[in-house]
C-alpha cells in the first residue's frame, strides 16, 4: 500500500485530471442507475399496496369469508365418541 501511495503522489496534473474525469463519469452513471433502482422499488411497493387493497375490497373479502364459513374445523374424535365420553364423565361424578 505504501508503494501505491507513493506512486499516487507522483502523478502529473494531466494524469490526475484523467482520473477525476473518469470518477465524475462513473458517479453520473451510478446516480442514474440508483435513480432507476429506486423508481423500480417504489413501483413494486405501490403495486404491492394496490394488490393488498384489492384483497381487502368487498369482492375479495366476501369470497374469503365464504370460504371460511364453509370449512369445518378438524375433529379429532367423532361426535358420538365425544357424547359418550361426556355421558360417562357425568355418570362417574354422580
């Protein structure tokens, strides 16, 4: 690294201008790409928000509610087995 620092200190003004110009062009390129990237991210975010709002709308909400009301929770024992268990528990308590 010391070698690089020593070489850098010895460059001429013309060479320094070359690197400054190259740096300036690279910074302009970076800023344009960055702006495009930020715009793309913002577009994706707004699309995502629009999709979420569409899901929350009445049409989608009603479909979702209909699906929820038509499904039955999983039962781990039959209703008859559950009644028999409750009846036998009551008989033991008496």
